[in-house]
């Protein structure tokens, strides 16, 4: 927040300096002489008034003027004195009162402006935005990640019209494997912005994961709506290819995956996965006797033509076999969620994750490319990981106080081929 305070200072301090300038500038030559002359004039007028008043009182006492004339002349004498001295009094009052006002403005204005900013401004929103930006670069820890998600939940409740913050929340929930929460947020957005095809595609993806990687009728419906609005949406094309493959329409599956592949950066993990899918579809076509389509389809780029072979090789390299046990000292209901995942030391976001229940332990799971949560972030992209097994007492995918976990703090790629063991025995 340092730059914010610097900007506020740059805006407010010059204004305060301008207000205080009359107090700080040197007194002009002769200004003191003018003030002395004005003071002497005021004293002379006062002496002259007292002399005239004494003469007037003497005239009343001798009977030259009666009481009525005395009061009238006295009033006129006082009016004349005030008219002659009024300018001097006003100048002195302006000098003294003006300095006090300038002092007050110079000090109060900056504090008032800062106070109004905190009351009416978006200080908390700016802080949340900075935390999210830090999270995306991996510069946050688990406590900060949990705080960000909680703040996004609170904002979603207090600002129902802020769909952008809700969308960020949905993505975070999806990555943390809180599929029910992610689906609820995606549905909220789509209900208010039905033309948001990208959001609808992510909703279809979340529904696909929630159904155990099965293409449900709702997934098919959402994918159809996305492709109607965006025929080249890679997420929807990938799901459409899976649906076609499941119904053994291998030609359609190959066509969908090839179109999705054209949207992916060459060499990315998503492109490699799609290349492997295209190879599977072509193999299934050949086995079914339909290797040649009546309408030619664009070939897979040369760098990906050996996708099946690369997938077989990378499948053996980019996998970690983990045996997970639960300490006897840990008491939990059988349906308590257990999250087993691999991540980098720099980022809390999982590269591969599996969700089980306490009743499933002890067990052995495999973390590989198929367990990746986001395109472009998988085991293939790193050379060392942390492996964590966590018993989520509160059922939250995000770590929370009271959870139990075990971990391997550093597992280099050279040891991935060896089975590892994690005992859940440490309370957070």
C-alpha cells in the first residue's frame, strides 16, 4: 500500500502548502511600519474623541446645550469615531483571523480527505485486489489464500451485483476442489449474464468434475449453448469431444478435439492432452473400420503427431504413487473429506489432486496428469513438488485450523518413480 500513500501525499501536501504559503512567506518590507502607523492613528483618534467628549460634557454642564442636544451630539461624535477607525479594526481582525483559518485548513484538510477516502472510498477493495494479484503469482501462503477466499465470499454476499469478484471466487473454489461451491457461483453468474459463454463453459467443466468425470445431460446442454455462441471455445470443444467419444462417435470426437487443439499454445500440457485424445480417437476409428472420414479434417500439428507415444512416456514420468494412512490418534467421522495433492513450494494451488474420505484410508493413490486442476499447470511443468495429505475436519477444501495433515516437503522428480508414504498425524 506504500504507493497509495505516496499518491495521497503528492495530492494533498501541495494543496496544504498552497494554503499555508501566506503564513510561511517573508513579511514584505514596510509592512511592520504600516501596522505601526495604523496603531498610532487609532490612538490619536481615541485621544481626540475623549477631548471632544469632555468639551461636550462641559457645554451641557454650563447650560449651552440641553440634554437632548447633548445626546444627539454625543451619538454623532461616536459615529464619526467609528467611521474613522473601522478600517483599521477590520484590517487587524482580518490579519489575525485569517492566519488562524489558514493554519486550521493546512492541518485539517489532509486528515479530512484521508478520512473521507476510508469512509467512502474503496480501500478494502484495493487491498483485496492486491492480495489476489499476489496469489496469482504464488506470493501468498495458505493462511493468506484462505483469507482471500473468505473475503471474496463476504464480498459476494454484500455486493451481489459484483459478478467479477464472484467469478474470481468461482475459479478459486474450482481449483481448490470445492466443486459444489464453484458450481453455485457459476450458476449465479450465468443466470444474470446468460451470454457469458466462457463462464458457461467453466460451469460445464465444473459439472463434469462433480459428476465423477462423466458427461451428464446438464453438461451436454451447457456445452451446446456455449458452442452455439462460441464455436471455437476450447473448453466446450474438449467436453464435446469427451461426450462424442463416450457414445462411440469417434469421428466427431476427433473433430472436436482437433478444433480445440488449434486454440491451444503448441507444446502446452493441454495441447499434449488433446493430441493424445486425437490419437485415441483415430485408433478407435481404425479399429472400428472407419479410419478415413468422408470430409477431411485438419491434421494435428507436426509437433503433436506422436501424441500417443509422448503420452505413454510422460504418463510413466509424470506420476507419483502415494500411500496414505491415518494416525490412530486422529478421530474423524468416516465421511470426512481427505485431500491428497501435489503442489510447488511457491504456490498453494494443486498441480494434481485426489479427493477421498476418511473411510477410504489407508489407501494408495496415483497423482498424474489426469488429476490436474487447471490447463497449463500439471506435474509435467515442474521438477520437484510438495506432497500433502490433509483430513479436512470442517469439510473445506482450503486448509483451516483443526485439520490434520501429513506432508513430504520436497520430492524431486528423480524420486517420483518410488512409492512414497504419508501419515496424517499433525494437527494444524
